[in-house]
C-alpha cells in the first residue's frame, strides 16, 4: 500500500499494489483523514495491549475508562463510512 497527497484536490490517495502494479486506489477527502488516523491509532493501541497480555501471560486489570469505552466498541472490525461528495454536496454512502 502506498499513500500520496494531492493538495489541490484536498485528498490523500491510498493505492493498493500487487507485484509492482497498482491494482486499486482509494481517494480520501482531507476532512476524513482524522477519522482514519483515529481508527489506525486505535488499532495500534489494541495491538499493543494484546501484545502486552501475551508476553506476560495474564490480562491487566481493566481501567474504569476502558470498561466504559468497551460498552460502545463494536465486537467486529469498525467500519467507517466516508461521505460521498456529489455535485458539491456531501451525501452518506450507501455502498458497502
């Protein structure tokens, strides 16, 4: 995967590569980048927590904050819907 910035279009593009060939690209509006960063940071935090648990062989005692957060965390991978921009208007994407 490669990431490129396109300042004039106010986008970043994630390009998906296989054997030196770009097979797909995903343009992301700059306004949506913070949501993507939050998702990636959360995944890294989860991975670090899981790694710590595996190395010690025991689970740390959950903090009150993590118990509240886990009430609202989905059990499967988080899906983030980015709005579709058509004709200068933002619309919620219905594609999956």
